C-alpha cells in the first residue's frame, strides 16, 4: 500500500488506523456513518464511502477510481485490466452511507487489503 492510494476493503478496525494517514481515500463493503472507517477517515480528512456492499468484488487493484464522499459514490475511471475506461467491470458503486463531506474527489489508484 503506497501513499495516496485508495484503500478498498471489506471493513476496517483499529489495526488499520495507520493506513488512514497515507490513504488517498477509503472504500468499504460494510459500515455506517458511525463505523470505524467513517470516523477515522473524517478525523484524517480522507474521502470515504462505506456500505458499498461489493466494492471489493467490483474494484481491482490498480484501477483508477474516484471516491466522492459527498455523493457517496465510487467510480472506476480506468480499469487496470483494460488500460482504458471501464466498460463492464466495476462501473459506479453507490453506497447507502457516506462520510467525509467536502473531501477531494480526485482520481487515485486502488489497492486491496
């Protein structure tokens, strides 16, 4: 995991906290506004989208993605597999919960746990 990459994982707990300091964003399959990932992301001013249900299945390591904490969306801009815009893989994932309002929504590479 390198600085600026987006952490895409099923969930986080306290042992993940050091990664938030270098993460460009956090995306989790499960969670809520009061989950560990939401609270820690907010404190580190890291864009975060939680409760995507299947981001770990739809986003691949190396995909270029945009995490928009305000809208609660995650978009694959470029798939690592195709080297171009995603056409049938991850696409866009909407979440029921979101965090880190006002966070930068710039593209970054995804890194799985």
